[in-house]
C-alpha cells in the first residue's frame, strides 16, 4: 500500500509540474528589449477598454476580451488569431496581471491553431510592467 501511495504521489507531482510548464512566459525585461529593438511581434492586449485606454504597450492590438470566459470574449480574439495566420509573427498576450485571463486567451489561441511555440504571456501583465516610458494611454 505504501508503494502505491508513493507512486500516486509522484504521478500527482509530475502532473502538476507539467501543468505549470504548459504556458510560455516572457519577462518584462525581455519584452522591453523586443519593443526597443522594434521586433515584429503581435501584442494582444486583453484588458477591458477602460484599462487599455489608461495604459498599454506600444503597438498593442486592443481586444477588450478580458476575462476570456465566454464565447463573446473569446470571439474578441478572432482578429488576433487571423493576424497570426496572416503573418506568422510571434504573439505576446498582455492582461491586467498575467494570470487567468491571459491563460484562457493563450488556450483559445492555441485551440485556433496558433502554435504553442509562437505564444507567450507577459509575466505579471500590465500591473507588473515597470517601464512607464514604454506605456501609451491617458
């Protein structure tokens, strides 16, 4: 019985660690570098309209899809999916805090044949963005 519990525990730990690795993230420093170098990326901002108008990264595609929980909010990402399929450019998803909404947006885009290798989430979202000189809005 002890060996069963040990094996079960190991399986649970490996499943939870692989789930934690199922999203690609980009740190603020790396994103700043991409922006300052003018790298050709698609920045998909899912913040609600009021937050987007207050602060967003330059060149962001406003989708107002947050929290990406229903079909209407997922449909707001269709333009980003289409842009990816037209250009093949890497996608960075930006949300208020880089958590649930960003993950749901990531999952939706992946379900629309945007490869995992082309998708990243901005760590800590706009709330954690320290480079105020690289923010547009009011």
